[in-house]
């Protein structure tokens, strides 16, 4: 997965491909600009938009997903 926030910490919009939807809560993207919880810094929030809207309320990074 490409981690866009490492290249530009000010990125506000990006295009990504949904690789998988697990259950009804998790979406795996091919790239992300959402920063996870780390070192006391809170995670990013945002909205996925494409034929509808889904609010991002948290971000989990597990290995390469």
C-alpha cells in the first residue's frame, strides 16, 4: 500500500482503489493519505466519495493493509 502522508503531510484529496471490503465496517485501499494513531497524535478523519459517501471515523494499519 502506498502511504501518501509520508510524501506530503498536507494532502487533502487523493484517488484510491478499493481493494477489499471486509464485513460492513472496513475498507482496504491501495493507497491512503489517512494518518493512523501514532505516538499520541490522533488519526485523520475524512470521507470516501464515489457514488455515495462513507465517513472515515478511524484508521487501522495492519502489516501491508
